[in-house]
């Protein structure tokens, strides 16, 4: 497997992370439209889900950066 194909696989991983974050955000936004404005617990649950996905994607992005560096330099 050449370096180009390895980096293409890493790029696909990046796209998977990005797609997951975008889909989750839009899904939660759609769910927010049906929420009761006064229900604080439901709003906090929604915030928790969104922040969990975002920070998980950040950790995943850092992991992809390490994989890319390893593929390029070693």
C-alpha cells in the first residue's frame, strides 16, 4: 500500500468524523424544535449529547493526526 492510499484512508476517517458531528448536530437541532422551552433537564441532556460528540470528535481528530504523522515520517 503506497503512502497516497494510506493518507486517503486517513482522509476517509476524517470525513467519517466530520459527517458524524454534522449529522448529530442537525439531529439535535431538529429535536430542539419540539422541546418544551421550560424543560431545563431536557435542554441539559441535549447539551450533554452534543458536547460529548464534539469532544469525542476532537480526540478522534488528534488520533488521526498521530496516524498521519506516523505514516508520513516513519
